[in-house]
């Protein structure tokens, strides 16, 4: 491979020819990329659709992130939204804007990252768009199949429900803090969680099958996203004491927290981009793995932590509100 080759050295068709071999077609793809649009099977008759975007120097930095890292993140953050509805992901379409001086190898890496996440799941990357621009922008639309289930909304939590979480909390935020402080050496697992997050995608359909009353993807922080669920449902979410509910996360994050002088509770409650799933279940429900209890739904409004107003910043907001 010529590592000096830049996007501006190729035509659009030539660049696409380098991208497509790295992208899985997917088991449900009836017409693959190559026409004006792909055709994907929808056996349920309903299609779950979501979209998300990654913008260079807003969501990632090329100094830290390889093309494969960015492709991986772009896939996971969209697939998690599908899973949070109780659906199984089926396909992605990807729109990509890149500057002309970007190495072609970086773009191929992005395609490999998408493929590394989607291929083992049988999810097809079935098309998209390609454009020039001043920075890298990756916009993904994901589709999913409910397989006969009712979608699990944010608005279904009821007083008395158990609040449960699947996945990890605080690790991506810790990784970002370490990278920003040039202390990646202090927490390889946390850095990896930021650059290439994982999501318990199978837990979404499992939660729906177990009778989950509400669910969402934790993308902007536990407190902020729990607040969204509380508002949508007209209830109060009372999270358990972090030292009990998230003891394993806090213990694992302790070395990174010591390296940068941060209380790891702030990462667990306020850090985003781990893409775990927060769900509510009727009291007495046997929680499907890997969900664990982290709180209770009560009558009222807002989010509490162990019955008290949280003292931690609530998480990410794109516009600072």
C-alpha cells in the first residue's frame, strides 16, 4: 500500500473501490451497494431507524484516533440506539466527508472499523455518500428489526419499577481524560473504551423479551440520560449509591482517576459514550444478563442519587445548556 496516497489523488470511484471490499453486505441485504439505493429485508414490517454523526475535532481527534477507531465508534453508537429500542440491527448507510489531503489509508481504516463491528453481527453496510469537506465528518444511519416485539420507549417507566443497567459506566470519559492529559499510559482499558467502545447489543432485545417498560442508550452520561427517561415517563429515577451500584467500575477506574486527580464517581455518573443500556422493569422481574439493578423508579420528577440531589455535573450537552 502506498502510505503517501491522498484522497485528492483518486477519483470518487477509485476511492469507493478501496472502501467497498472492507464493508460487510449483511444477511438481510437483497440489493447491495452499486445502485441508487440498497434494498434490505424487513420481515417484521416495521423498521427501526436512527442516525448519528461524528465530526472531527468535535467528537474525535485524528491525533488520537485512527480511521479504524472512528469507524468502530461510528458503528457502535448507532447500533446501540437500535438495541435500546429492543431491536436487532440489520444495516447501516454511511455518509462520509473528507478533506483532500487525508491519507487514503485512513479512509480504508475507517471502512475496516465499520466492518469489524458489523461483520460478526451480520449487519450490512449497504451504501451511503461520499463528499469533500474541510474536516472528516462521518454520518451513519442504522436500521433494525423488532422481530415481532413492541418497541421499548423512554416513556414507559412507572413508579415501583426497578432501574437496571447493562454495560460499563465511566470508562470512555476516563479514557478521554487520560488522552487529554497525555496520560494514556495510566489506563489502557479506559483509553480503549473511549476509542473503541463496546455495547451490550444483545441485551436490548433480551430486555424487551423480559418485559422492560422503558429503555435508552447511555450516550451522554448516566445522569443526563436517566433524566431524559424520567421526563419522558413523568417519573423520578432514584439511582442507588454509586459505590454499591457501580462498585466494579469505580474499582477499575481508580488508577486512571489517581493519575489525573479526578473522583471516578464523576465519570460514572456524568461520563458519556460508553453506550450501555439503561432500562426499567416491573418489580420482581428476573433481570436478563448482563443487566444489574442500579435504582428505583418513584413518583415525582428528575433524578436523585441515593435519595439526594446529585452533586455531579449531569453529562454532555452539544450546545452547553
